[in-house]
C-alpha cells in the first residue's frame, strides 16, 4: 500500500499520518522556513538599526548646519565691526588732517597779525613820539 502512496506523491510519516512530502523533505522545508524567519528577523533588526542611524545622522547634520550658520553670522558681524572701525578710523584721520591744516593756517595768520600789530605799534609810536 505504501507503494501506491509513493507513486501518487503522498507519504506516511512515522506516526502514520499522510504527508505530501517525504519526512526528510519536510524537515528540509522546516529548516528552510526557520532559516527564512531568522533571516527576516535579522533583516528587520538591520532595518531598525539603519533607520535609527539615519535619524541620528540627520539630527547631527541639522546641528552642524545650525552651528555653521552661527559661525557665518559671527564672522559677518566681526567683519562688519572691523569695517565700521576702519571707516571710523579713516574719518578721524581725515578730521585730524583737517584740524592740522587749520592749525597751520591759523598759526600763519597769527604770525601775520603779530607782524601787523608790530607795524601798527611802530607807526603809532612814530606818530605819538615822533621817533
């Protein structure tokens, strides 16, 4: 009777239950199924770890970008202050040059006025005392 079952592709196991596969093939199929489950679990774990890694890297990238923007802002502010200071220094230097020129002009004018005063005093003395 087992030959009839074997020819039709139906088999009896040790407990005399009807099986479509031979017991060794069924064992291999179960082994493959178990390996597939293990593989699927490992792939799922890998996917979970990869997703967590991607989230962490994305978060770090955002932090780096924020720090980069802060640094750029600070650098721009520093350059702006430096330019303002340079402009102010140029204005002050121009003012110093202007005041120096005015001082020289006033010094020359003062000397001229002293000479005029001396001449007028001499003329006045001459007119008053005849000398």
